């Protein structure tokens, strides 16, 4: 019901909607309408109430809640269902549990803050409350477990595209899972999976973005959209844009039509053409030659051989 009232108010952003009309349209009493208006106010909506005129939506909160994220969302799969939390340990953990219980593909778990946000290999992801975007997407692609390297890269591309289209920034992708702006880390992707022998049961794509965080809340090598542009950035439209970008890219991924997207990953790469050190799992140094169609980094080693890597941390040497 909250959502219905909101949709009515949102579709007439300048005018007033009479209480009486709302009652009729929704088939409830005036008191019931009033209670829902109060509930919406508690969520952060500024709703004016003027006698004899009715209600007007003056301002929507920049909150990552379904009421906001699903309004006008143009994706067909990603974000069709959204579960929103105030604070959780890690959205990836919540999504992993829910996927295990059968929640459908495209479901997104989003939280305003995380107490134990995770990076790869047991590392931490700083997740100050209200300052960033922390979300995890449940996916059920049919592919072998090694296919997730490419999925991680394509999720990073979705974030880069969304940031590029809504800000003045020029994000670069640092294989396999980072988005950098001016050489500093703005966003990271953590892909986890549940697999049975050679079959994937589900995949969780976790995305963290520093939106309005200040330096004190982040590690030294990190940055945020606000720090780079000098302006506060609303989180709702950016999250919607990520859903929409990933929706398209993921559809092509499932259809095996990712060549143009992979080409864009190469063009947006921060490391191709540089001499790099890949720290993990076994340290390697070489010239970053290519990102191949499977999402592997192709290195030309000093001995002239090439090697394909599916995971690791890259540091530019020169
Ligand atoms: C990542 O790991 O970059 C993956 C981050 C994924 C976070 C999202 S938030 C929603 C979802 N739920 C989760 O629990 N996680 C996902 P990795 O490449 O291993 O990088 C981790 C390293 O980045 C840390 O060791 C720090 O050096 C640095 N770091 C930590 N917090 C950061 C932040 N907020 N911004 C930039 N860098 C950060």
C-alpha cells in the first residue's frame, strides 16, 4: 500500500492529490491513508499535507530502498526483487544464504552499511554507513566455475559505465575486479559461488562503491566520487544505472555475445600495455598483453612465453 500511495504521489510531482481521491482509489479509510503517509515520512519522504488540497511529495530520500530503487527502473532481471537493510555484516553473506534458500536470479541485497564488508582472500571492505553503495546480486548462470572470472570483469564494466554516464569521471578497470579513478580505488567487485562438482549452483556478485565517503573513512589508496568531483552524488540513480547496465551485459553474457563488451573492457583497462607484477596466487611479472575472451589476463613473461591468469592482484611496475 505504501508503494501504491507513493506511485500516485510521484506521478504528479507538482500537484496535490486529494485525500478523498486517495481513499477512493485505494478503497481504504482516511485514517488508513494518513497512517501510510506517516509511514512514508518515517522512511524519509517529505510529504506536504494542506487542508482542502491534499498531499504533495516534496522530496524523496536518497535511500537504497525498493520504493526508490524500483521507481522508473528500466531493467528486466537485475533488481526485479530488492531486499534492503540498514546494516548487515556483509551483503554477500546475506545474499549467499538467501540464494541457498532458493531466491530467484536477479534478486539484489543492498545495505546502507556493513560491519564486516569483505574483499577477496579474507580482506576487508570499508563500508561506512550512508556513504556508499554496498550490494550483492544473486545470479544462476549455467557455466563452468572458471567462467566467473569474466563475470567479475563484466560486473566491473557495468560499474565503470554507470559512473562514467552519471559523473564527469573517467573510470578505469584494473583487472580483475577494481575500478580506479585517477589511479585510486573507487570500487571493487567480489564474486563468490556455490558449486557442485562441475556445475555452478549460484553466483553472488558483490559490488562496493565509495560514493560520498571522506578520506578518514577509507584506506589511503582509496577515493570516492565526492572526493574526486567535489560534489555530493546521489546514490539512488547511480545504483539504478548499475542495475540497468549490468542487466544488458548479463543478458549478452548468457547469450554468449560478449565480444563488444570485452573490447570495451580492454579499452577501459588501466593495465594493458604496462609491465606489471601479479602478486597472487604465485607472483609473476610481465607485459600485460591482452584480456582474452574468457576474462583471463594474458601476460608476456620475461622468458618470452605467454601465460593466462584468472586471478591475482596487479601492481604496475612501469
Ligand atoms: C575487493 O576486494 O575490491 C572487493 C570488494 C567488494 C565489496 C562489496 S560491498 C558489497 C559486497 N559485500 C561484501 O561483503 N563485499 C562486497 P579486493 O580486491 O580484495 O580489495 C580489498 C582491498 O581494498 C583491501 O585490502 C583494502 O586495501 C582496499 N579497500 C578496503 N576498503 C576499501 C574501500 N572502501 N575503497 C577502496 N579500497 C578499499
